């Protein structure tokens, strides 16, 4: 028997199975993936959430520069300085379209991982992170180091579940 669910039903099933999705627009590497400890806030976080998956996906090829990056969270209410969610990945030098830098969860000292082939993520999060708290306001961002990207574009995707009343995530960019 064939089943054809309407689009809204498919969306709800996806939210229940994988978490709700927030994603940035397509962003220019040469604007956001710069060195000197460049911090780019990509998502606003309100309340307490469980992060299921978080990754940066290359939309058009990266330049041949050895940029490294990590994901972190920061809060303005209450004031909490930058907290790394992982350690930085290997260099994304010439990472091609469909390549991904994946946050893998678990211990915060674990490096973000670059997928081994375009269009296939062979590494997923091993454990969720609980980010924020009741009535918290903050963000999830990217910190870059080592070299600036001269070209290419990317998009950041977050799958999450709200863990406090009214909690949500929205893209800042």
C-alpha cells in the first residue's frame, strides 16, 4: 500500500523525529569566515533547547585557505560569556559544494568534524547539548581562526527541541 502524506504532515513528522529546524540564509565565506577570532552569531536562542544536530554546509566551494572553525553559545540574559560547544575542526581548505562541518555533541572538547565526501554526512551528534535556560536569551555562533576564506558560500542548519515554555531558535542571518 502506497502512502502519500501532505506536505504539512511530512513537516510535523520531521519535527517530531529530528527536532525543529532553523537555518540561515546562504552566507558569503569572505564576509563571515574570517580570522582574528572572528565571531559570527548565526542563531538567536530564547529559553532552553536541546540541540540535536548542528552543521555548516558548503553551498559553493571554499577557497584554498586553511580556515578552522568551532560552534559556541553566548547569552545576554543572563550575561554569560562565550561557551564553546566543541573544539575547532581541521582546515576547510578547498572544501567543495556539499561538504559539511558537523558538531558532534558529547564532550565540549570534541572537535567539529569535516565530512569525508560531498552530500553525505557520515558523522552525526553522539549526544544532545542542553543550551540556555528558563528565560535565557542568547545566540549560537561560529568562531573562526587560522586563515580567512576568500570565496565560497555556506549555510548553517540547526535541529533542536524546545525544553522550556516558549523556547525557540531563529536565524540571525
